[in-house]
C-alpha cells in the first residue's frame, strides 16, 4: 500500500504490529528514521514514551516491552469490515455520506476519529484517509536482528538456520551466513543441537540492560575525560601565557642590555671628548704661559725703552698701545679660560651623574634578570608536576577501564553458566517425561488395571 502515515501514534502502531514486544528505545530508533529527524534521539525517545503511555492501545509488560492490543473496540468493527472489503484506504467523510442515517454527521465523525486513534487496527494517512495497520508495515526498514527475533516468535519451539533464512528472506533479502553470524554474535540465541536454535527473551533483556549500563558508564567516563582534558588544556594555556610573558620579559631585558651598551658607548665617547678637551686646555695653558713670558719681556723692554729712549715718544706710545692691545687680548684669554674651567666642571658633574645612573641601572637589571631566572625555574617545575599528575590520572583511568571490562567478562561467563543450567534442567525434564510415559505404558493392559481397582477397593480407608 502506498501512502505516508500522518502521526507518531500511527508509526508506533505499525512498528508494534510487526514486532510482538519491543522496547521503547528500539521503537524510537525506527521512528527516528521515518519522522522527527530534526530532533535528537533522546528527544524522540521522550516523545515516544509519552505517546505510548497516553494511548490505551499500547500496553507494557513486566519486562518493559511494549505490545499492541489488536482486539480493538466493537463500535469500529463495521468500519474494519468495510476496509477489508474495499482493500484500500478510505475517509470517514465518504463512509458517513454513503450511510443511510445522516444524523449529527460532524459529531459522529469526530467521535469515530477519536475511537479510531485509540484502536490498534487503524492508521491514518497524510491525506486524511484511514487504512488498516496490517497494510503498512515495511520490514525492509527494520534490522536483521529484530527480523530474526520475529521469526523465532513465529517458530516458538525453535527453528533451524534454513527455516530462519526462509522466514527472514520473505521480509528482507539476506543470506544464511549473515543470519548465522548474528546467531553466534548474541548470547540470547541459544543452539539446542547442530541445527536447531531458540530465542531466550529473559537473557535478551538482561543483555540489553548490561550493554546499556556499560554504554552509560562509558559515556560518563568519556564526559569525565573530556572535563579533565579541558582542565589540562586550560592549565597548558596558562603555562603558555606565563612562558610568553617570560619571553617578553627576556626581550625587555635584552633591550635594556642593548640600551646599557649604547649608554656605555656614549660614556666612552664623552670620556674621549673630555680627554681631547683636557689636551686642548693644556695646550692653551702653555700658550698663556708663553704669552705671559712675552708680556714680561715686553714690559722689561718697555721699561728699558722708557728709561733709555724717552726721546722716542712715538715709538713708546706705539709700544704702549701694543701693550694695551696685548692686555686686552690677555683679558679675553682669561675670560675664555674661566668659561672653559666652568664647562670642564659641568662635564665632570655630568660624568659623575652618568656613573651613578649606570650603577643604578646595572643593579636594577641584575636583580630583574635573577628574578626572571627564578620564575622560569619555578614554572618549569610546575609544568613537570602537571605532566606527572596527568600521566598518573591517565593510568588510573586505564585501570578503571580494565576493571570494568573484567566485570563484563565475569557477567558474560555467569550468563553462559545459567544457559548450561537451563539446558541441564530441560534434559532432566525430558528424562522424567520418558519415565512417566514408560509407567503409563506399563499400566495400560486390562489385567493390570483390574488388579489396581481391586486393590483400591480392599484398601482400608
């Protein structure tokens, strides 16, 4: 039958009609393939649980397996029979139009639709037509595992591999090798003898619980690992920031050392300039001394000329004028010397200030470099500690996983022992049945029965 179902309830009816007993999780996975694909699987599971609990046509047993009540209500039997005759989906409106009594059509239509929603035999399509649930099951969308379980429920006393392949192949194309691998994979498919297999529902439920519990533990462990990994990443990022700060501080220290080297070069240049100035001052002093000697000689000559040659007045005046000019020149030299001495004093004071600054800078940068080296050592130690802690935590987590896998192995071994015990009990039951049949065969002859009746008559009450 072609047509797309309209609601989640109809999809669940279709799935539960095919499977006689299925968990809500498996039903949610099949529904998620057909509709509600924008939702996550957990959200679809919540909606499926809500729909199963609200609709009375769905029932749950003690093993949390949901089933479909196919009996339905008597008021919908006429509509069921019309659908069986038509063999195609029809709408309630057409049924009401064709009916003889047309009283309160709208209210009747609404009442019948509400009754059909809670009846497991009917499903509604997107165009509003109603069809039978048995028309719309799609076995090709179900997994081979559930198809094999369905085949075992058809063959309740057990089935061979050929029978299973024949039954499953009617619903979905497969091979006997695939079915045999599936039977060997899961422990709830038991092999009675070389050819006959059975399905144990209790072991299936226990296996699903154990697998779900194991998956939840793995999920919690994964979340814990992710949380620890994020914490380690945060620590590593913080350490990287500290290392970047240290590298920037080292760069600043290198820049300071380069600036210090520049200051030292300037100091050496200033010292060479001062030495040159000192040389020039010494040369000027020598010139001044020479000028003084010349002045003394000139004064002596002038005095001798004054005493000896008063007659030569012009020449004396010229000489005096020359002496006056020399005096002026001498005064100028003295003022220049005084300025030179003051500049020399200023240069020496600057030199002292520069030396003091150099000493302060040297002390500051040595202290700063020592502090940075201690911080680098401490950060390296912290990094080693965090690495050791992370390695220890990883070892601990691996040990927990090993313990959990060992527990899973023990539970599987216990399940195998339970299977063996069940097989032994079945063998003992068969032996007791055989002994009972033997006794019954011995009591069947007529004389034996007469003797038993006579003994029962004479037996004291």
